C-alpha cells in the first residue's frame, strides 16, 4: 500500500461514582484498504486494558474496569488509507440469489432501520429506478433533499421510521434512513462509524455501506465531509452495534474531543465515484 | 331548498351475550345545506331509543339498552341536499388571526391526526405552494398519488403518522392523513363520516373538510364516489369522534348493509369545484 | 360564595422576528365553584387584545397580532375558590347508559391519551377493582408508584402510550396516562391545566378530572401540590386542547414566570377526599 | 451422546408467479448438545439446492431459484438431543466485565427487542430482584401473568415495545419481550426458533436463551410445550434473524405442516431446571 496517512484520535472524560466496567469501540480497524501503522489506547488513571482481537474488520473492543473518580480515555492512531475508487456507472446491484449468506443479515430490519415498515415508501420512491450504484445515489439525494440536518432534533431512541416522517436528524439518522431504504428495495446495507477528516465541528461520523456488485461501497447522505477522508472504526447493522462506549456502572460522560489530521498524501475530496473501503465479504 | 333527494339507510346486526348499552351515530344531521325529510330508527327486538338533540349539525346519538340475544338496528331516512358549489380559485385560506375560536381546535393534533409529528414533511411538500383552495387540492393529489387504497391494510389503531410512512390505507386513513397535513400547514381541518352515493362496495364513507375563506369545504382524496352525493352523518376531529357504534357490554358485530339511493334530481358527479356542505361556523 | 382567595399570574416574554398572531390560554375560567374577582391581561408593547367569551367554563382565548421586536405578556387575576369536598367512598361510577351525550367524547381516545392502545394493560391492572372513586385513586397510585417524575425526560410529542412503557415524565404525562387508563376502563376523563398554589418550582400545572356519579372530580397523580389550591385555566381532552400559547409566526419563547399566592382563607392542603371544581355537565 | 431421538419435519407449499429466489432456514443445527443423524431437504419440482455451511451452530441456509408454478419444499430430519439439565439455583449472572466480546451484541437493542426503550419498566419490575437464574424465571413469570397468549393479536411488525403495552401476543412476541427485559437489566439474551414436541397446534416455536454463568440457557415464557423437547433451528438477535423463509420474487405462501415425533427415549417434560442446549460461546 502507498496511501494517504492520517493521525486520528479522541479524548473522552467521565466522572465515575463507583466500580464500573467499560467497553470502548473507538479503535481503527485494519482491512485490505486501511491499515493501522501505530496506535495507543491509554487510560488515566492507568487500568489494565483488554483488547478483543476477533473480527478485526468489523470492530474492536477495548475493555477495562475502573474504580471511582475522574477517568480519562485517550486513543491515538496513525492510519494509512488506500481507498479504491472507480466510476459508479459500472457497479450493478447483486441479484438476490448471488448475495452471500454472510451478507444476508444486512437485508433484514434492525433496531434503528425498520426496513419492514418502509417498504411501500421505498418502493414508491426508488422501486422503479434503474438498478445499480445510481439507485443508492438516488436514495442519498432524496434524503439530502427531504431531511434537514439539525443538531438536537433527535435522540438515541430515534429510528429510520421516525426520520422518514419527522424529516430532521443528524448523521446517524441520515445513515439509518438510507440503510432502511436500501434494505426495503433489497440492497444489503450496513452502518459504519468512523473518524472523518474536515468534519466541522470535529466529531465521530456515521455513514453507510451498500453491497453492490460483490463489494461494499460507502455512501454519505449528509455531504458534510469528503468520503476519501473517512477512517473506519466499526461496522454493524446500525448504531446499536457500534456505540463508541458501553458502560456498566455509575459513570457520567463529561467531555469528548475528536481529531483527524492529514499527515501525508493528497487532501481528501468529495467524489461521486464508487468507493470501496473494506475487504470483499 | 329545492335540492337533490336521496334515501339512505343501514341495517346492522349484533349478537348480544348480556345486558349492553349502545350509542349509534348513524343518523343524518340537518344543517343549512342538508335536510332530513323523514326518518326511522328501529330496533328488533323493540327497545326504547333515546335521541340526543344537541348540536344537530355535528352529530346525533341514538341510545338504548339491550338484553341478550340477536339484535337488529335499522335506520332509514329521506334527505334533501342543497350543496353549494363554486369555483375554488376564489377561495383563499383564512389568515390565522381570522380563524374563529370555535374553529381553533381543528388546528390541533388529535388521536389519529398527529399533525405535530408531520410538520416538516407537510412543510416540505406543501409549505411553499400558493395558499388557498388549490393547496388543499394539492394535499389530496399527493395522497392519491402516494398512498395505495388497500382494504385490510390498516386497523382501528392506524393513524396519519403510520399512513405517512406505510403508504397504504382505506378512506378513513386517507382522510386522517389529509387532515394532519392541513393542520400542519395551519389550515383547520376536520373529519366527516357520511353516506356516499355510488360508493362500491356500499359502506359508510369518510372524507374531510378544510376551513377556507370563512367556510368549511369538503374534500375526498380517495376519489371513490362523487362528492355531490355525500350525505353527512357526523363531524369531528377524527374517527375517534365519529364511530358509528359505541358499545358497552358483551355484544359482537355480525353484519352491516348500507344503502344510498337517488330519489329525485340530477345524478351526483365528480367535481373539482369547492363544495360547502355545512353551515358557516 | 365565601371561599379562599388567591392571586395568580404569569409573565411570558418572546422575541418576535416578524408579524405574528398569538392566542393565549392563560386566563382563569369562571364556573360555579371558582370566580374571577378581578383580572388584567396586558401586552408590552400594547396591542389590541380580543377575548373570546364563549364556553367560559372550558377555556378562554386572548388573541392579538404583534409586530416584530420583544414582546411581554402578563396576566394577573384575583380568584375566589369554593371547592366542594366530600368523602370519596360514596361516589360511584356512572353506568354507561347514564353518561350524558356531552360527556361521551371524554371516553374516546385523543392525541396524547391513546386509551384504545392501553385497554389490556388497564383492564389487567384496574379491570377487577371495585368500581367508583377508589378505582380512580388506584389508577393515580399505580402511576405514582410506577412512573418517575423526571424533568426533561419527555417532550411535547410524548403520549400516554410512551409513558406506559418508558415510565418517566412530568405532570402533563402523568395526567395523560391517568386519563388514558380511565377511558380504557370506561370512566370518562379529561385534562385540566391550571395554576397551583405551592407548586415548586412555580409553573403551570396539569392534572385531570374523572366523571363519577354525575360530576367531574379532580385528581393529581403527581402529588406535587395540594389539590384545594388548584385554580382552573382550561379543560380539554388532553394537552392538545389546552396549550397556554398558540403562535402563528416567527416568535421565539424567551422566559416565563408563574405565581400563585394565597390572599385570604385557609392554606390549601392535600386531601384524599373527592373534590369537584367545575359545574355539573 | 446417548440422548433422546426425534423425527422433525415440515412441508411448505407456495404459488410462484415468476422467477424467484428462496432462502430457507428450517434445517436443524448441530452443536455439542444436538446432532442431526440424517436429513433430507427436497423441492418439488426438483431444484438444485445450495447449502451454506458456515456457522452451523447459529443457523443454516438452504437456497435455490425457482421458476413459476406450484412449489413444495419439504424437510425431514432425525435428531439426537442431549440437553444438559441442572438446578438453576447455582447459576449466577455473569458480571459485565466477564461477558465475552462475541456475546456483547446480545446486550444491544434489536428490531423487535427495543431494550433501550424498556429500561425503566424492566428496572422497576426486575432491577432489585436477586441476580441469577431466578431473575430470568421472574421475567418469564411476569410475562406469563401479564400478557395474554392470543392468536391473531399481533403481526410481523409487532415488537417488544408494543407487547409491553398492548399485553397480547404469540410465542414470538413472548420471546421478544423476555429478551428485551433481560437486555434492559444487562443479561445477554437471544432468540431461538425451533421444532417443539407436543406443541398444539403443531407449528414452529419461538423461545429464548439468556447468558448466565458463562453458558446460554433456554427459557419459554409461553409454557406451551416441554422445554426438553425443543430442537433448535436457528438463533439470532430476534425474529428478524431467524425467519424460516426469505423470498425474492412473486411467490405466495399457500400452506404449512410441521411435525415433531419422539422416536426413542423418555418423553419430554416441563422443568424448572436450567437447560443448556448450545455449546458455550
């Protein structure tokens, strides 16, 4: 690989009122198009952190137990990206009989992507469009045109069904609705959480992947940051699978700072090309 | 008045397992544009029926108590209609400060018309259209184009919020969604239940009224029967206000037959004119 | 009357960005148990305020149009209360056949009180309890025991169906759930907004009325203020009917201050008696 | 193994109006406690069936493409069961820090098990109970006591959130609610579809597993069939993961017959013991 190099990181602080267990999901994954060159996961005070190694491509878990008091968690990584771009015109949809068994679950409804409840709406809007990459682009355009990006308009319980009707949300809501629409027209789709270069204000970002022509391609209906600067943290059916922290115990979130810097290579840019950022299934 | 004359009626049968109280809401109301010439409300076996007289324009109640056994309720009426038609072009919306206090409640969300949850969708689709009669027509057209009329697709719990997303329903669902859209763009709207000439299969019908230019005008997004053949039974915020039977006790619905015949005058026809069928508020 | 005398009032401020129309619903109603001795409704700048006079018992509307700029609305009233108290033991439920036609609508589901969706839960918890005043008390106790009073846990879209499951809310949510439970076991119930002596922090309050033995009796599942200090502003099916301000135009709410003082008579106290505060229907 | 032997099977018929692709999820899985001795998966007309082999423990896929016409699918298997029973008293809950990474997803909300929306209800009812096997039993008892088993009361869109409030459902709804309650009190739980000996009328069955003391234990809040006669077909987060047929194309379901016979060994019986039927994670 000879790709673009980024430094990403986050600092999270908590007030812990009693013994608590933490699972963090903020480390960058390695796959055939993205490689961690170096990284550090630290806690203050220092706790012994256990890392789960399985299924690196989908997500990683950093786990530890904490005593009471203030807690700071910081993650820093240098990552090389080698996104594969191509013209979307040549990317077809996969016929159902060709969808691999491990991709089939991404056709089913999930907590925040109730595709089963949106079949008529999706069929009405997208059912008759030409199949292929351009149909997913049409779904993104519809969302961009019909849903307002509005901080504070939704909460952790908000789902695609709500957003289809209430027409406002943030990046996670945009991704959920796009995923639900894709599944409703029989295109497998999944949720991706990541770091995003040039996102303002800096934060974790949410986008999605659609399974087309035997590969997963990324899409972002928010258009808030250039897709070639997306560094993948985790992949799942929806945000329920990828929350950056799962906490067992009386801990209160205090603050968060997320950074994404370009170290080497061309500045990321917006594109309408098809971008594949994970290994084929 | 010198209008069109209809004979309407219905036969309802029940199996009653124990002492029950019934409130029927199937009698035609009299207002300045519709007049009951003669009518009969009968039960078999014969029970003493109490009729509420207040607010004749909105709805009537026929009430009685029944013992166990089979029950038949029949209503027949001869009604003269004098619908007032005019070109819709000249019908403006009423500015909010001009809406009478007794009409204000029809701006608020109700059980089946959650206009508060549909504001963004309604504003996006209808917010920038020219105000007036044509805007309500645009709402009806949108529903006709985007929602499938499909028997059995909904149930008594279905509301406008569901229909906005699930995109299928029957006449009551069409009316609920239209009402919710109207209220969401600040046009007072209410639900009407009635008899409808030439409706196939014969049944009670549901449509709605919007308050425009100081009058209530009827609309029907289903386009299933000509509007000049609609005979009003009751008016309310939504179907919760106008159910044809409210039953207290162990009674089971068995069968229903609804009839609407033209006795005298021109056959009702579809129109795109503005039709006012109730007295001004 | 020779009752307790209160001074109530509120100050509301808005930023108005362009021509707007306002309808306020903050004035105290007069009925056979509550009487306005004197009152003032003022705006700054001074606008001409139109007051709707009809149906004084249910609610009043103060309406005006405003130009751009800061707006202050203030209402002050001196009110005499003559609540009628009696032992609840002797208050029966009204059999369905005895419910007057004008009370029947309070048996139907409404926007925030989806009694139709809560029938099984309500029947399971309250269906077999002895009928009468004590059954409504049991509904209030269940809510007090099972739902947490938690500021900020709900929003204007929250309904009884949500609260039945999510188990947290504020006074309006408590009232909505109680009303839905009552209707689901065939007790007519309605929403009341009012001023409440000794409520901390001072605010408008929401409680409800159940129709029992031919009268409306008030109940408050929050237990946050003594019921004999409740001064009625408006009555409706639920909060959709009684919002204190309906605004047409680009106005933003800035601040609110509500006051309730005792001027003369005994201090209000908590009671488990049956309190009737409106005229019989 | 030297266990009980069952013959299970199903016959499914469809009318296929055009080229369609099918994925069936009706084959019995093999794990350390259940073993397929022999099996046949047949279609009429005969189509070439592709079987996915991965992750045998969770579920299997039989896939094929069909032309138009009537279609019959039949599956027959002979299965040996070796359920492991023990007293539940000694089965503790697993502390969060001890939950393996691959089990963590079963703590998250899913399409039909919105544990995030049921936290307060679950904590109120089950939060203070003694931790361990008996707490999951208490959840099952609550559901059995509060939810009515009623065919036809729910549909494929019904979720745990609905059932918590509407209080009626079938086996899948019972399992969904139990899973949601478990997750809401931090016990990992997952959905199991299977064949069930002595279930009346014969049908596929749905139950659930809770992760306790490092193992998955099965529970069935319906109490409709003895747990030692449950033969596992598939496991997932909820019914979205385990539907017995996924169909792409114009095929209509016609009929279904499911059979479960005891061939050898003791008749299954109801038990309050802890039953583990899958290999440890």
